C-alpha cells in the first residue's frame, strides 16, 4: 500500500481531498461493474457523500457482451439495495464496429453512457475505480506502443471534461488493498472472465508484471513524474495558444504562423494537435506522422497550400493559417431535445425550448448560400459557411445561430448555444470560447 495504512473511511477522505473542492451536499456518480475495485469504491464513496449531506449513485453499464451480463448487473443492484445505495443500469444498445479492438469500443461506450447519464441528471462528478496496478499496466501498454510524454503520464487523478470531471481517488492504492477492504465489510464481488483472457494486451501485461514481480509502485511513480512533465507542457502550450490562436464562435480558428515558429517543436506539435482536435471535433489526437509533416511545413518554408488533417482543413490565407471543419467529415443531424442541451458534431451545443420536430445539423450548400446573403457574412470565410450549425425541420433551414439568423414565428426557441468542443483547446477549466446567449 502507498503509505502502509489499511483502506478506511478516513483514508478515503484523505484521497478525495486533493480532488476537490466539492460543493455542499455533493452528488457523486460511481461507475460500478461489480468487480472488487468498483464495489470498494461505491461503498466508500457512499459513506463519504452521506457524511457531507449528499449521496453517491452507482451506475452499471451492461455491455451485453456476455450472456451473464444482465444478470450480473441485477446482482450488483441487489447488493447495493441492501445498503440503501441507489443503482442504475445503463445498457449498451447501439454497439459500434470495433476495428481498433473490442475493449476500446466498450470503453468508449462505457464513458459515453456514463457521461450522458451524468449530464442528463446534472451530476458533475463521476468516480471510477482505477488503482495503482491499473496505472502501472497503462504505463507499460503505452510504452510498448511508443507513446510520448502524454501517453506515459497514464491516467490523471482528475480529468476535466466540458460537462463533467472524472475522478480516480484509488490511483495511489494497490489492488489487494481494495479486496482486503471488501473482506472487512463482508461484501462479495464479481469476477469478470475477460480479466484473464490473454487475447487482450492489458491482461498479458498484468501477468508479466506479476510473473516478474515488477513493483507497481515504482511504475506509478514514473507515471506521476511524466504527469508533472505533461502538466508543464500543457501550461506552456496554453500560453502559446493565447498568443497565436484566435477561435471564432462559429467553430473555426486563425493561427499566426510567425508566433508558432518561435516555439520549440514539442510545443508547436502539441498546439497543432490540440487545435486540430478542437476544430475537428476528434476524440483522439491526429497521427504523429501527419502532425510532424504539417509542423515541418509551417516551421520551414511556410504552408503554401491547403491540407487536410484529423477532420480539419488547414488553409494558408493572408499571412495567417485558417483551421476549419472538413465538410465531408461532419456528423449527421441530431434531433433537438427540448429543455436539454443537444450536442452536434462533438463541437456545438444548443439549449432549446423548441417544441416540435426540429434538428441540429450542418448548413450544407443551401445554408452556405443563405449565409452569403447576410450582412455579417464577412466575419466567416466562405468555405466555412457550409459547416455552420443550423436548426432545420422538414421545411428546410429555420435558423443559423452563428450569424444570428432566424425565421420569425418558425417555432424555434433557443435559450443558449455555443462552440463547446469535446476537446477544448486549453482544457475544460479555461475556455477561449464560451457559450453565448441566443439573440433569436
């Protein structure tokens, strides 16, 4: 164990302290698979929250990958009901193709379902049960894949997202400490057979660590040191972004290449990676080869023609570089949810009070033609118009929030809208662009 102490309510409170501050009467969502790690977490989190006038709610994602999964989720619910802990089951109904591996697809679905539930119920904190052994395995996995500083920093104790923060209070604790705690509480847990399936990279690394008696604490220390290095680089990249980037609320950005060229390559690459993710709405950074090619062009003779990278168009224009969304990569329209935030293309959020069959999607060619006729069109480059978010119904385009256009009496009522990318350029705690009130 990290400090030689047994896992107790008091120690858990110490682990939670650096993850705060928390609001009074905090409400915590806790991801609970039923395994030992997450069962220990929900019991401790429930006590911690109750002691502060709040509550912890257990969320179990049923991935539906095994015949027993639904029954196991119900078992978890019964265990928690006996302890008066609320429990919700979130089934994975829209299983996606998993070209990058089943575990990766399941992980994406898990966080999406957990995040959607938290946003719908206005819960700001999601606790997950990753511990010191998980951290060590993650470090080795990423080392084997040739990761840089960010990858080797492994998992953060607190990860800030636009509408949520993911908290990992158990990162300093070894796996055995969590099982010992459950034994003292006389609490059973489930064993997932996939945890022993050698077809998964993580399982193979886990067995190597055990067979070679590799000290996970030392590996976790390495991850912590890399985390500090990543944090320093992020701060420097944020300073560079403030100096070199101007983001427009319509979802595109201007980059000053002269300022970018003064930065070290690591910071320049980091800023370009962040910027393409922000404008392109991507879940993951672009491939290093493409990123390095773009950096070499900008830092060398200068970018001379338009390039495509990670869902973005990178265009030299009047001594600056314009980064805009690539039209062919745009997400399909989504139905507006009255009274709740609707997110489209992982970049735009709309809070609508509209009652009716309305959709949020891309302007397309028709919307671009409409926008060109408006008086304030000069602020938005022509090839960005087709990627603007619009509100539509079966009659056609009814409103274009970024240019303040709306058809009177059409039934569209927007309370707020904003460019709120899933990967904010400078982190969730510091936005260069914030949601704006609608004028329609």
